[in-house]
C-alpha cells in the first residue's frame, strides 16, 4: 500500500513538473505585440518596401538587447505585420483584426496619407496607439480630428509647400514664384501650405499651375509656368509625375531660364530621374544620408554618418528619408513604452509627452501637443549632382542650406489646441 501511495505520489510529481515544463516556454519567452501595417502592394508599395524593414530594424535592435523593458522585466517584441494594399478599407479591416484577434494595442505604419487618416479615425473608437510613418493630411493634427494616441513622425503634407515657399521667399528673396503642382489631394494640401505663406509676403508675386495625375506630357504645363517668367519654379509632384516633370524640364532647358526647385524629394523618386535631370536642381528634403555638407552642426553630421553605416550594414541599402523616419517613429514608440513601463496606449502617450524631447539622425526634436515633432532643422536644401560628380547611384545631391523658420508648421492654436 505504501508503495502504491509512493507510486501515486511520484506520478503526481511527474505530472506537476510536466505541466510546469509545458508552461515554462510561455513564461520564459514573454512577449509584447506590436502591429505594423504598410503598403506592400498597390500604389504605395515602393515606399512600403522601405518602411517595413526600417521599422523592423528598430525592433530587431531592441530585441537583440534583450527586449523592451517594462517595469523590472524585459519583453521580446512580437510583430504582427499586415499589408494595407494602399486601400483605406483594407487597412481598417486588418488593423481591426490585429486588435481583436491578436490583442495588439500599438500600431506603427502608414504609407499613403488617405490610409493613415482612415487608421486615425479607427483609433478614436478602438483607442490604440498609432505612430504614422508618413506625411499625412493637415487635418490629421486638428484637435477635432486627431485620435487620442495618434501621431506622425513626418508631419503633414502642407509643410512641403510651406517650407518651399518660405525658403525661396524669405531666404532667397524671390519676388516672382510659380508652383507647378499635381491636381489631387497631396498637391492641394501642399499648395494650401505654400499659399498660406506667400499671401503674407509683401511684394511677392506668385501663381500656381496644375497638371492632372498621370500626365505623360508635361510640356504644355511647363510652358504655362514659364509664361510668368518666375525667379523660382517650385515643382510639387510625386512618383512618376515627378520623374516626368523633372525629365521634361531638363529636355526643355528650363534650368537655364529659372531656378528649378523640387518641393519634397525622397531617394526612390530621385533614383528614377536621370542625373542630367537633377543637375543643378534645388530640392527640399526631410533628411539625406550624406550630411557632410552641413558643416554648422558636426554632431549631427556624425550621428547621420553613424546611422547611415548601421542601416546600410543591416539592410544592404542606403537609408532613404522615409526609411529613417520609419525607424525613428519605431524608436520613439519603444521609448514611450519603456518610459510608461507598459504597452497601454494612454500611459505611453502620457509618458512620451512628459519627456517630449529626443534626438535622431535628423537632429533634436520635440513632440508638439498636436502629435508631430518640431525639429530644430525643419528641412534641408540640397542641390542635385550631375553625372560627372556622382560617386555612386546613391550620391545624387549635396546639402547646401537648411530651413529652420517658423513657417514650416502652423501654430497649434490654429488647430484648436
């Protein structure tokens, strides 16, 4: 009988330890989930293909260091990734699925503005953290529209127009400016920003010429622009339209007649433009991987070079401005999580805005109450390099100036804050 009891006791002990053993991996490999959603297919896929690995790089970096520290314990980050197909309705379905089926409370993503605006609307209902990695519509940041825990590391589309207008009017003292813009939401937001600035500059004449999206022959529109005899021709197109506009402006010899200024450029667009087409064109940029020309801030040049080396080694490509932004947005999300000691969106948001200052390859930034950062260096001005000057395919520009003025961002009071 005693042997039977001992046998039962030993069996029970084995079962107990067996259950502990089966449960052990759950406790040993505790994770916190983060949702990631970018446009991997559809019109935004070229940029989504850069944003996804850049965001993942920031997450891999912290996972290699043991994970994100929440309280006294570190947790590995598990990424739940979905493709929004550059469609707002698809984004809504897939974010909802991540939240309800996977328990996700934190979302990083956004490639095209209309998709990010849709995700922001959903965040009002579901109360999740949303870090947009792209430029979004200006209305995103108004108090009435912004979700409780939504933000964008890049900011709004209007800043491309505001920055370009303020630089050419205030810094370069241009008196006759023409904006050549694409006739759809992004172009209209950017023009509204430019018009807001130019309307307040006495003695500055300005006009706008619109071209339909997908225009193959830009010649008639460029000729219309030149009828105004501008000091600066500011071009605000995106994607293939941008490539066509710059190629044809070169073919028409416009650089000899006026200063061409491209309002907002990223590497994937520059890659599609022949070197001759960018030669001598001034461009406004969120950031550039080669900041060596920015001699006024050696610390920033060093930080950018370090990031460029780290990113290139990890991913095998040079960091695009959107890639750097996605990486930085992810880093700020993780910083908020660690400061809060939680993945609770409300606690994360409160923690981030309690210590809003941060430093990244773009330099010092501070989160504003409207959910976007105010950087010390709003945007850099670069000059395009011709074919003889380029060291390699990524070496398409040199930094020649920076815009730091207040016109880049609207006052928060105007947005209802």
